[in-house]
C-alpha cells in the first residue's frame, strides 16, 4: 500500500467510523468469495475423480471384453480340435453321403456334436460340452420366440429342465458353464449375457444351418411334388 493510500485510510478512519465497517464488510465479502471459489475447486476435483474412475471402469470393461473374445476364439478352436476325430467317424459311417445328418461345411461345432450320439459324447467331450449339446437339442422346446429372436431366461426353470434332461442334479454354476459353452460352440449364434431386469439369458441371433433344408432336400422335395 502506498503512503498516499495509508494516509487516506488513516484520515478516513480518524474522520468516520463507518469506513471501518465498510472495510470489514468488504473483507467479509472477499473471504466469502474465496470460500466459494475453494468449494468450486473442490467440486471440480470430485468431478475429475469421478471421470477418472469412469475411464478406469471403461478400460476394465474393455479388457474383460477382449479376454472374453479371446476365450471364445480359444474355445471354438479347442472344440474344432476335439471333434475332428468324431467327424472322421461320421464320415466313415456315412461314406455314401446319403445320410441327411451328414454335417455340412457351415455347421457349427455345436451342431456337429449334436449328431454323434451319447456314447461318443461321453467318451470324447467334457461334461459342460455334453450339457451344452443337450441344451441345444431342447432349444426350440425351452426357448421363447420373440421378434428379436428366441430367448431362454435361466430364471425360467432352466436348472430344473437341464437337470432332468441330463439325469443329473446340477448346480447353477454347472448350468452357467453349459450356457457359456453353448455360446462358444455355436460360434456366437447363441449368446449368453446378463439382462438388467431378467438376469442371465441365452439369445439366438442366427439360424443354424442344420435346421435349414439343404439344396439336395429342396430338389428331392420338388421332384416328389
């Protein structure tokens, strides 16, 4: 503060007590403004922390998605390896090519496993894969048709249905493993996901080639009619 200002303030203070009150009020206003600014800074810091946490959560979700896709690819590759020997057995059995159950090139591992028979399944695949095949075989019966595709909620007695069909007393974690294998072995035609309201469910996105008539079937049908 300059000498002139000090002199003016001193003169004012000596001459009028109201100036002291005005100065006090001004200081209080400045103090209040500083408090407001500090609160704004604190609020912004909290917002920044929230945004950083959201970014971390998104990165974690992205990493989880990548791991799931990697696991899906690994599961498909493993399934294809596991059923290679079974395909050879099927080809040997149906060497004349007349069997309508002969798998086509676009069949998924799940479709291929569904036609090899219970004995071969018990011998060559895991329990989760066997249960996945059972679920696939009952898909049309257990699922519900919707405009978006067939849906099957686990809450719709899926554990009881699958336990009865496999003649086992299954725990929920075994049912979930079977559902995940359905997703992998179907190459994404059926996906297993958690809905906000309905919980875990399976959804069909595309039809299976084994459920569609082949060109040979269509030709034979046309000739017959």
